[in-house]
């Protein structure tokens, strides 16, 4: 496998949180193979940008993702975070579609 990925750690953390509203930074770190400290920094970044809200419930946190914010890059500002999360979580039927090669023949 190549050492790079298609999704940044920020996107991966947000995706995990979107799937599990009540999850610890340690669990996220273990799931993604990154440090807990990195997860905490990413959560702080996502909160500061408005993509994530942390709600304290007793001794634990629950998270709410703002699905209606656009992605940050200027060329992707017309794509909402919710659309990206749906794609990452397999909520689009892309695996059911047959891709045709560029030369027009079918696979």
C-alpha cells in the first residue's frame, strides 16, 4: 500500500465522529491508527471552524456534526460536509453502478 491516503486525518476523525456521536479520543485514535493527542488537536480544529460541536454529558462528551457547512477548499465550496460524510460512509450507491472505461467499451 502507498503511504498516502485520499482522506486527511481531519476528514477521517470527522467521519468516525459522525458515525459514533459518543466516542472517546482514545477510541478514535485507536480506530484510525493516529495518536490521541492528534485526535484532540483535530477535534479542537473542527470545533473552532464550526464543523463540530462538543456537548459535555457528565464525564463524557457527545459530538454533533454540522452537515450543512461547505468544504474548506475554494474549489470544493459547493460541496457540503454532509455530502462528503455520506460518500465516506458508503451511503451513495457507487458500488452498484457499473463504470464504463473511457474508450466506450463495457467492462
